[in-house]
């Protein structure tokens, strides 16, 4: 093979591998509302199990917690943030995703958020920011026993 041609092929191969290895930077995800699934209570302390919707990140963190108390109930609002740095993607990964979109799995990983009330919950109702009434389970010994009680 011609040495000049071999040199051009080598330069082309190096250039393709460099372009394919370049990573795209993605912006940080903005905070998003959390969905409260379970509320456990003991006195003035509520422990909320909050999901991030379709976020499958293991790095969910609480960004903001609001608890508005009244005589009749407690309204809760939770805002979550994905604390993992956004992964970069190579050019080849972007092309692959364009040609063969990955299946979107709705894996719900949650985070527990403690909330301290001004006074014990008592008979007051607990609702989320949309007004949906949440089921409240008293903490009875172990976490496992409390969760079993909540799910039945």
C-alpha cells in the first residue's frame, strides 16, 4: 500500500476516534415537584416517602419542603432535585440514541423526608399541594412493620 495513502487513513482513523470520544455537556436538571406516596407519623414528626416521578436517579435530594398547618389539616409541598452530575454522552452514543431510542422505564426511587410540625398531627388531615388526601400511618415499632401496616 502507498505510504501516503496509509498516512491519510491513519489520520482519518485518529480523527474519527477523537470525534466519537468527544462528550456532549448537558445542563443541570431543574428542581421538580415530588410525589408523596406514604406518610408516617409519630407525634409532631412526619416522615414522607417521596418519589421523583419518572426520575430513575439514585441521587434524589430534597430541594424544598413546605408544610402549611391549619386547625383542619396540613398541606405539604415537596420539591426534589437530581444531585448527580448530568452524564456526558459521546457522539456515538448520541447517534445510537437517535437511531434506536432507549426504552423509558418508569422506575420509582424515592427519598424519605422528615417534617417537624408545630404541634402533634392528632386528627388533622394531610394533603399534598394538589389537595389530594394522603393516607397517614402511625409508626409502630420497626420500619418494616410500619410499612406493612401502610400497605394493607
